[in-house]
C-alpha cells in the first residue's frame, strides 16, 4: 500500500486494488473529513504496474526516478509554494 499525507487530506492506493484511489479530504467551513473512492481506468493502471514489474526483472534499466530526484522535486514544489505565499522568486 502507498499512502500520501497532505495538509488537507490523504490519498491511499493498494496493490490489491490498483484501480481504486481512496481519498480522505478536509472540506467545508469546519474542514470536516470526507472519504471518497476514485476508480481509475484499468487501461491506464496496467502499464504502470507493468513498468514496475519490468524494472524488477531488469533493475539496470533507469525507468524510475531516484530518491535524489524525489528530494529535488520536493525542493522545487516547496519553492513554488513559498514564492506563491510571499511573492519572492527563489533560486535553487
């Protein structure tokens, strides 16, 4: 299972049911938790899972981002959020 936590909610996906994304979001004036399930098209999910299986069979193939790629992406996203809040351009 993969769970992503955010300020306004959570997204969960399970390998047993890869076409279902469970969302728990805060909404409304009181920011109450609401739960919903999004059903994804199997034609989209199957290639993503196949890419993962292919990588396990051939780990030398650079099909996936590295941990450093993810960290760098988080830095970019944080700079965008900070810049949107205070209007200051960031350099990375």
